[in-house]
C-alpha cells in the first residue's frame, strides 16, 4: 500500500510511493551529482579530442586543394595571363596540390609569354593544362599551344588539337621570338618525337597524333576525368625532386577561379567582332549626339564604348588605314544626313565603310565574317539615311513655318535646356537654347522666344507681368501653349 508522507522539515518536499529516510536521500543526491560531474568531464574530454581530430583533418585537407581556372574560348591576352599568374601565386602561398588550366584558344595577343612560362616552371606546385573540354573541337594555337607545352602535365580531349604555333603572338605576327628553339626544348624535355616540333610550329596536330608522338601526359575528356586520372601521378618539381599527386574525391577540395569583373570586361575588349562593333556603335552614338542639342545619354554611352574599343585596338593587330576608312565612312554618312544629299556621298560612305571593315584586322585569324560586315553596313545605312533623317526633319519644325516667325512666341520646355534642348511652340517641337539668368531651364518651364540662331530658337524665362499688360486686339492675353 502506497503512503504519502512528508520528509524532513515541513514544506521541503514529498515522496510518492514509499518512505525514504533523510540520510539515504542525501547519499542519492551526492551520487547523482558525482555521476553528472563524471559525465560532464567525459563529454568535455571527448569534445576536445573531436575538435583536435577535426583540426588535424582540416589541416590535412587544406593541403589537398586543387586550383582550377577554366577559361572560355578566346585569346590569351593580358587579363588572362594576369589571372593565371594570380592563381599560381595563390596556390604557392597556400600550399595547394595542383593548378589546372582548361581552355580553347586561337592564340595569344600582346602578352609577355616568357613571364608566364618562367613562373610555371619556377613554382613547386604542378601546373596542368587541359585543351578541352570534349565536344567543342578545342584548339591551342600560338601562345596558347606554347603554354600547353610548358605545363608539367599536358592533357587533351579526344577532339582537341594543338598548333600552328606560328605566329606565337598575333599582335607581333611572329616577330623575333625564338619559337622554334622553345618548341624543340619542350619536345626534347618530354622525350617526345623530335619531328613533332616542326609540325607544331607550322601545322595543326590532332589529339591522336599528339598522343602517338609521346608529348601528351594523359588524355581526358573534361576536368573531372582529368582529376581522377591524375591521382597517383608523379610530377618533377622545380628543385629537381618529385611530387606524387594525391587527388581523391573524399580528401580534395577543388577551388574554381574566374576572371574578375574588370578583367572580364578587358578580356571581352580583345574579342575581334566585339571591338569592331563597339567602335561603330560608339562613333554612331557620338554622331547622333552631334545633331542633338546639349550632351545626353547617347553621348555618354558613345564615349564609354569608344574608350573600351580603343583598349582593344591597342591590343589587337589592326590595319590602321582600314580603321581610318571605317571612321571616314561614318563621318560621310553623317555629312550626307546633314546635307540630305543621298547620292555620291552616300555611295562613297558605303564603299569606305565596307572596305575598311573587310581589312580591319591585320591577322587572318581575326578577320571579320562577311555576314557580320554586311549586317553592320546595312544597319549603319538605315540608321543614318532613314532614322537620322526623320529625327532632323522632326527638329526642323512643321513645313510652311519660318523659324523667324517664332520670335515673341511663348512655349514650354520639353527637354532640359542645359543650355540646349527642345521646346514646344504652337504644337511643334523646336530646338532651343536657354539664355536666361539661371544655369538651366527644367522641363515644363514657360519660356519666350526672343531671337534665332540658325535652326535654333533663343529663349528666356516667360514674363507673366509683361503678358498681363499686353493684350491682343480681342482683349485675350497671350499665354504659353501647353
């Protein structure tokens, strides 16, 4: 039978189910506290051991880092080589196990190739270059192929190719670089077929022939297969030793890199069609702005695009007389629009623009596609002959209205006068120049025409007091047209 009784002083507590003496309760409490202390110490010790083990594992994994820089198809240019050098420096500073470059490139342009090669050969971190991935017909010509030869690990996908390596730099178009000597050195170091050096300089050598010649370290169809195949590979280090790669999925951290925003923009600025289009669009925007009052968004965009294209023109091998013909063609189009000739000047502008576009670049590898030239020429022709003509006619005001007749008429500002812009007068839009005391006139400001300057009306602030004292013959006040 269960009894309920009070233990100890009244109000201390109750025990349900049985009577327990005070000494027994104290012993139980002491044992419980001791047990809790033992458990806490054990847990603390176990946690410390776990953290120590995890730290050791993290340190071990930290040494198993692979730095990967996949590059989109394009030229090996200064932004790309700067990124390659940065990745190598990072790998060396953090003790990474491997640096992997993957690219497909038609060559290099305006790069210090020996600086990159020397850095690759001086570091103790192995550098692998994969010409791939599979399915894109990857290639490595010029400087891109020479970088591949200089790598510690040379990998290719099944449909890749290397060469021709001449010219090594498209900007120099061969120059005096000792290309043949460098290629022979790399081929000899790799114990590959000696005849391969001459073939790489002058021709395109497909992947299967590269493998047969013994220059390829391994064939891989992508980054993941490459890393799997590299596990256990022994690579010679810069100090004459050997480094056995340990790349296992459970132990390695693959860290991908990419060009930063600035380098990405500059890299895009060495794309041949992109630079050509930037120059045309930028000059077109500036010429459009020349026909407008003031300087607006089109002018600012034109300055930016022309500046970017100027960088590209300084890097890529261009034919300067051809660039001059493209610029001349655009200027002739603008002149033709201004005089509304649409005859011999239009023909001269078109011929100049087409010839300059077809010979724009000095290297055949960068030659513009005929379809691109044709489409661009047609767009420029339509823009100047039709669009710009329509805009200028709209700015000239309605037919049958002489600009001198507007003197004394009121109007409303329709685009900010700073100092030039547009005003709305008698139901038509007119080019205007602000001559008031303020620096500019905002949209919606009432104005009055007090003079003309060619095709531009000169306006000042509308004086309401003067209007109130000036009545027409019917007694109606003259007010701004809205």
